[in-house]
C-alpha cells in the first residue's frame, strides 16, 4: 500500500531529484555496491547457444521488464576457470556501459557472467531490487553525462561516483515489493497491447496479400499463377516481371561524406533510413548540394511519384512512395511504373513481396538484393481500372487499421511513461510506501 507523505524534506544535492525525505541518506555508489566488468574469451572460445555452462549476458538480452531471466548464450565451466572470469552474484544489477544501447539495465536473481560491454553493480549495503528501480529512473542522467568518443561510455570510475538515495533498508524492501507488483501489472498491460498491435499488423498484411493476389471478386474464374508463394490468381490477370512493368528502375550513389560542401544544399537525397516506418516520403533526413550533383555524375534525379526500395542491410525490402523529386544513395532502388501499372498498387504488391525478396537475397546476417533480383521479381497485373479499384479499397481499409495501431501504440507509450513516473516517485521519496 502506498501513500503521499507530508514527511519533512531536505535537499538531496542531486539535480534530477531535488528534495528527499529527511530520514533518507545520499551515498556514492562505491560505498554501497561493488562494480565488476565482464569478459569475452579470445575467439569466443567456450561461448555457445546450447545451454552448456552458465548464463553469459550481452546487451541483446536486455528487455523492458528489467528482469534478466535467461541469456541467449552460455559460457563453459572450464573456460571460466582457465580465464578466471568474474562471477556476478545473485541480486546484481547489470548495466550496458558501452555501445548503441548504453544505459540499459537489468536485474539477475541468479549468479551470471557477461561480456565486456556490461558492468555488474553488486550490492552490499543496499537492497538489490531497490537499486534496480533507482538506477532505472536514473539511466537518462547517467547516459547523458557519460564520456563520448565514437560511442558513449559509462566507465566504472564515473559510475562509482553516482549519487544514490538510500532509504532505511526496510523501506527499500517495501518500495521494491510495491514496485514489483505494480510494474508486473503494467508490463502485462503493455504486453497485451503489443500483442494486439501485432495481430492488427498481421491482419493488414493478410488483407493486402489477399487483395493484390486474389482480387475482390470471389466468383472470378481462377488460374495457376506459376508463382509458388502466390498460387492461383484471377484468370484475366497477367503475370510479368517488374522490369516489364516499369518505365524506370535505377539507383544512385553517396557523395564524399567528408566534403561538407556536398551536404549544405537543399536537394532531397533519400537513404534507406528514410524508408523506416515511412510509407510516404515528403522530406529527407539529409540534403545535398548542386555541387554534389555536378561532381558526382552517378547521382540522378528521380521525379516525384516513384517507389523507393531498400536493397541492403537490416532495412532490405522496406519500401516507400516518394512524393518529391529526389536523388538517392546506392542502397536504394527507385522504380517508376509504366503507364499501365498503378503506382500504389505496385507499392502494395511490393510490401507483401518482402519475404520473397529476402529468400532471393545474398549476404546472410546482412542480406542484400541487387537491381537484377528486383527487375526479375514477378508481379501481378490486373487491368488498370481494377488496380485503381483495389487501391481505393486498400487505402480505406488500411487507413482504419493504421489508425487503430497508432491509437494502441500511443497507449503503450503512455503506459511506459506512467511506469517510469511511478518508479521515479517512489525511489525519490515523492511518494512513500506504508511499512
């Protein structure tokens, strides 16, 4: 049970907290916890995915619930002994100290090991779960004040001097127990809403797939398309390759990134990152100059209303419609459909062709597709009037689904913000738990 307190307050000396209850103390982390940093054996020797050995955590194992129950990889016992790799005791708080996910934290209720990107905060004068919640409310401050080179780094010297609010131990335990219960409920609500979002996304994909491969007339005679992943299609539809359904297929390049004169202009320049969760492109993150175009002849301007398809890396297969005249980099393929192909219909078709593109890709962990692969992808061509009818149907249906997804995503964000606020209020003494 919690309550608002009229307890006398005092300055904490911590900028992001302000006043705290008068019976609380403020201590540097080094006086209440030991810091240890993990290790990766040379050549990853002894690291496996077969649950052979002990949990060995990396940044990819961290999750929004803050609880680390198991790791993706394990480290073998003989390697631990030979290399004298440090063990983190049960009740430790793990913090990612370097890399893109710096500041992420998690709690282990079992002894574990980790790689060198992770620092363990091992409590000895503080309750571990309370320290977890306190640190989770403080990660932005810790990260924003960390050292920066190419990547942000939270080193142990800096971390050991972080100021911690320390209530009496009985109150620490009560706060942790209260937040465990509340956060578990919040996480359950968030997980349920995230599942609803996934169901809506799957429904949208199936709706598009059914519409652009089968049409809307369920009584139409069917024929075999000759394409395994599509199966039967309306008899009056044609099958072709993108190269026969497009007026233009092309790409671009990246001007010298060290030449600032190339990037001080006002010409739109599309990169694959501009396609992420962006169906319609009306602006670009970066702009290039007329000088860049003049001195890089492989840069070509594509006139508005064309499809941009990502060919490389993690975003491969993502596509958007550009409603602006733009140049592109070499990771993007631009497709301008011919007059007998509706732009939006081709976009919808390419959206549901992503798995097929990935199947044909090369490169393993970082898949790539070439313009040759794209040009030879099979597409379906209903009569132009029917394409336009299908697009109108999908635009209406998908906009409603997108609105529902957006609404649920906003609710998820609100619940995550509420969770952060709740934790902050109790670990800073703004609200207190009845003991």
